[in-house]
C-alpha cells in the first residue's frame, strides 16, 4: 500500500533586504528591518573599512574627539528614542550649564551673541538693542521688523532673502549668516528656507512679525515652565537652545557599537563596494566591484544622493537624474588640544561662529571641553575648528600642513592662545553636506513620485529632509518601512530642523 503523499506546504524562505551604506542612516535602517520586518535576512554593504560613516569617536590620551557631529537635538524624538531602545538613556549627557552661550567674531574679536537670539529672530529686544555687533542703523532696521507686513504666499525663498527682508542686511550678515552656515555649511543665498527653517515663515504668516511671534512663544514657554516647576528660573541662552541637546558619555561610537551589537553576526559587509542597484524580475539586484551580484526583496540606498544617483544611473535614469540635482559640499574639522594655562580667553561659552564678512578661513570653533567637560583631561582644553563648506570649498582639499597653518594662527589669535597645540586631529568630509537649494521640497516630491514607481527601493541619509543625526536615524527607519510596504508616500517629507 502506497503511503499518502506529503501535503505539507514548502516553507517560505525569509525575505532578504540589503542596505547600501553603513552610516547612522544605514545602521538605523538595518536595525528597523531586523526588528520589525518579520523573519528576514538583512545585509549591509559599505566600501569603508568600519561602520559609522562620518560619525565616530577618537579616544586618545584622555581626549574624546568626535569626527563630525558632537551632539544631537532632543526636540526631534528619533535620536533619544533610539538611545533608549538600545539601553543608552543613562549615557546621555547634557551640555555644561555654565557654557550656555555663544560668541560671534566681530572685527577680529569675540563678542557675545545677544541673549535670546535664535537662528533667525530675537526672543528679547533689549539684548539686541545693546549689542556691539550691530550699528545704530542696523538696530533700527531690525526693530522695524515688528511693523513690516508679512509675505502671505507659500513660495520658497532663500534664507538670505528672508532674513534681509525681515531684519535687514546687517542682522543677516552679522548674526544670521554665521549661525546658519555653522549648521548647514551652505551658501545662504541659495539655501531653501522652507526645507530648513520653515518655522520662521510660519511665524511670519501666523503672527505678522518674527519679533511678535518669538515674544508670544517665549511667554508661552515661561508659563508652561512655571506651571510645571512651580517657580521660574531664567537661564539666558543665545544661538541654539542648549538644553535641547545631548551627547553620549563615550561619544557617538557608543551609539554605533550598540546598534551593531543588536544586529545578527555577519550582517555587515565592510570594504565591499556596490556598483549598481537595478530591478530584476520582481527583485533588486546589486552588483559589486570586482564582480559578483546578489538578489534581494528590497534595497535601501543609505548613501549621499549623488552616490545613490551613481548606483541607479544605468537602470533608473529618471530617478538618478533627480537625485543628482542635490548638490553637496565638504568640510574639514581640525581638533586641537591645548594646556588651559596657554589659553587666554575665559572660554565662558560653548564656542563661536565667524561671519563671512570677517574674511576668515574659519567657519566656527567649538569649545568642546567647555561644552562637555568629560572630553578632555583636567587642565586641558579641546577645541574643534570647522572650515570649508560652501564658503571655502577649497580648504577641504588643502594639504594637511597648509590647512593647519591656515587655521591654527587664526584660532590662536582669536582665543589669545600663547602655546602650541599638544596634539591635533584632522578629519575631512568631502561631498558630505547636502545643499538644500530653493525648490528642494519640490525636488523631493519628484523623487517621491519616482520612488513610488519602484516598489522595494528606499532612500535614506541627510540629503532629503534633514541634516541632523535624528533626521538621519528617522530617514533610515522610514526607508525600512518604505521597502517593506509599511510606509505611506507622505512619510517621505521634511521634518523641522528645530
């Protein structure tokens, strides 16, 4: 008698996903796929020999030096939420409360940024009226902002045009331009207001004036704080609101290591260059430098937009052409360690920004060990000097000796430093900072329409809807949801920077 045939259905193999790029965006995408996509295999490919992309931490001789970003904002939830999920909540560190102000270089000297001035608008008028950073005429022009009629249409404009229109050219040159350049490394004459600091346009439309809007919002925050705490203690802050930022006790390397530890062994394929990504019979085919190819059910391109354009140029030319329209610039970061007694400036703040009108090779200086004292041994000072960006792109490719000779004397003059650095670290990031040009949001909508035609392909990184670490984390998570069919098209949209 013949045995009954086995009618057990064959087991469905787990779905396979690839992530190209092992920076924080790619690692976040890989973690999201691993934890939410059901039974699946996730593989991450990167040409670099170590994970992290531009993020990372160098620990030497008691100094903790970040290779790029040294903290992240907490008003956007994705960075803090990821740290909590990884068990790193106890490792989060806030800036030194005694260093919660910034400086602006004015005619070769450091001057305090007016208390309450936040990126594009003052929250308090008196400090702006008293600051030596502006002439009497510049102050009168800024005060006139209160009475200027708002622009009512929804069209985009450059950040420079917006700042000059509302506050005048002097406030733009001396305050707005250096603050924004320090964050975005961009040409503010081309930088999209709506893709970066759209909340200020919303203030203009809602209140008719930035000054009026900032006063109303400040009053509301104080009221909320009094209700929560039972009393009001005012901490004066200028520039960024420093209480909104955190870092990790052992640097960003601690976050990267925690993500990698949560991924299955063998997930990362480093020193592995992907040459192209293409649809193939309902799947996605990756080809590799030196030969070889692999098929996946979905692919996340967590690389700069220009790199994603290269990967898709041959097989997805329309998408590639749109991605290639997102320009990038580079930056150089020179970290320098000094003896505290050799630094004449009191370093009574978190750092300084340098306006373009100063004609300096320096964009900004972070007083790292003042902002986060654990980053340097006692009696030592750690500074991080930023250069390049759209203002001086040539500096990124300058040889090491010339770049140090260009930057260090300028910094030593500004901070009254009378001895040589004990140690320096130099990091170069070529074509790493996206330039959100006017019309960037329209370009994103076109990219989103192209993506909708290619199920299983996702994009992540700082080139689309935010340059900060939380934005990058969120972009990876959204891309993971996109390639698994769990995201809506509208999810591929900008988030506010602050």
